[in-house]
C-alpha cells in the first residue's frame, strides 16, 4: 500500500515539468518525507461496514462545474438574503466537547452520534512521527502531563490522561487517551462522515494526505492549511478541499475570486454580511462560520441568526444544540433512533439509527413506568426485576422516539 501511494507521488513528479520552482521543491519535500516513512506513516487497507444512508450536505470542489451565474449587483446590496444549503453542513469543533473531553475519541463519537457531518481535528505530530489530535502546543491544560507535545515521543503522549481537567476529571470519561489520527479517520469512514484538518504542527504532510486517501475521506473532508503546506497538498491530492478563514477585510469580489481555491469559508459570523455570502454562493462554495463566538448559551441563537443571513452550516461546539435548532423548524431533521441489545445480559443501548453510535445520558422508560439513563456509550443495564419489560424512548428536541422491537 505504501509502495502504491509513493507511485502516485512519482506520477505527479512526471507531470511536473512546467510546475513553478516553489511548488516543485514542495513536491520534493513531500516525497522525501512521505515515502521514507515506516509502517506508521500511512494507513493500511481497511474493510469497513457500509454506513447507513443519511441525508448530508456535500462539499464542493473548486474544479467542479458551477452552474450559478454571478450577480455582482447583489454583492453591493443582497436584498433578500440567500437560502443556505439544505441540509446544512455541521463541523464539530474539537468534537462534541461539551459532552466529552475535547479532541478525544469520545468527543468525536458523540459528535457523529448527534448528526455532525464533519469533526474538526487539531493535527499535531510527535517527535517520532505519529500524527494525533491535540489543540494546544503543550499537554499541560488537558492532560496530567507537561511539556511541548512536538518534543514528546508517541509512547509518552499515549501514556497521558486526556481527561485530567475540569469538568471531566474524576468522571465517567476519566481516563481518556490522546487519539491517533488513524483512529479518528477509521471512525469517520465507518459512519460515512468527514474530517476538518486544522494543521497545528505537521512535518510529514505526505503521510497525512495519503492517510486521508487510504481511508476514503478525500471527498468528505477539508484542510485548514495555507501557504507551502496547501500548495504541497494540492500537488499530491488534486481533489483536496480547503477552508478559507476570512479576516472580514475582504470585499465580496475578493471572496468570489477565492472560491477558485477554497471550498469552505469560515471565521466569526460577524465577518460575513449577506452580500459577502451571496458572492461566495455565486462561486458555488459554502459559508460555515463559527456558531459559538457569543458563548455556549447563545450558540442556538447565533445559529438562527446565521441561517437567516444565508450561511450553509457552522463549526459548532454543540452539535446536539444545532440539531435541535434545525428540528425546531423542520421536525424531519430530528435524528432517527433505535434500541438494541448491548454486549451484556440485560443491557440495552440507544443509538443513532443512521450510524449505530450510542446516544449518552438519555432517559428510557420501562414497562413499570420507572426510568433508566443511558451511559457514555448509550447503553444501560436494566434492573433484573424489569428484565421482561420493553424499554421505550420518548424522543427529544433533536431525537425521534423509538420502542424496543416487538419481535
């Protein structure tokens, strides 16, 4: 598999005769880094379960045909704002980190369980070349260790507790591990999702790019990268997608021109007027600002404000809140649920029926009218006295109700 990946890069070399010198040097660096790696440098062939069908927004590519005719007059005065993408595209910032410790597998599982299309990963590389997810440059804030993450071996990082901070310390997620990228990619591939790759500190870009390809995530994912790193990624992976983080200083014309390079436009919501959104839409690309800039309690309201302005989705701290906001306007956006047997006797699990991921901390009602609450994996052991009862779930703002199967 590594040999096949390297051949793809060599083929790019053969097509590089007219490439600008800067990009050619970038390509050389990628080849030297990526093809010299060992077993951990790229992912291996996977056999993954076919994900259940679910309605989701697609991520356009700048090379795809754009049938929309630009209307520069609306870039000066949009009039009635555009209607954003249906369904919207949701990226879970550091995973569902209000439900589980940020950047852990639990946070990413919960994000997909609550219907996120994409999970945001803060990509870092250990001293010995392992790619992993951690927001900060040091491990001090979110683990029981200290020091610069880039100066630590993977064996040192793997030994840390990624739930050793408030409010998670001592709770059901404690301890948790820092995840390798392969683990997150495998999860995304299994459920038919994607990843947003925030390139915090990466040396071996080739290993990352080829890993994304091996897991089949190119079409459902995008990079937060620019400069030489982005140029190199484009050389090796022409279908790669990128997010452009707007400064707010750009004119609608400049944003329209940027749609030739970027699929997603992000940043704070206040960086995007209805006129700028119209210009980006005229380039057939998507606007996904943050929905969390005004704080956790205001995230739902900020989402509503953005949708009224024409945004196509959001990078969210609380995908469960955003899903509930969608369902409030369209009950069909409530996620389908299913009750199924757990792995132990008398255990029952409430899962997202689209992808099979457990829904934590939901109340199930038993035949005798008593209730039990699901745990972090969406499962709960029924009391022995109610073993013959058929649990039910009444649903919630973002979740459809369901009953234990009759047969």
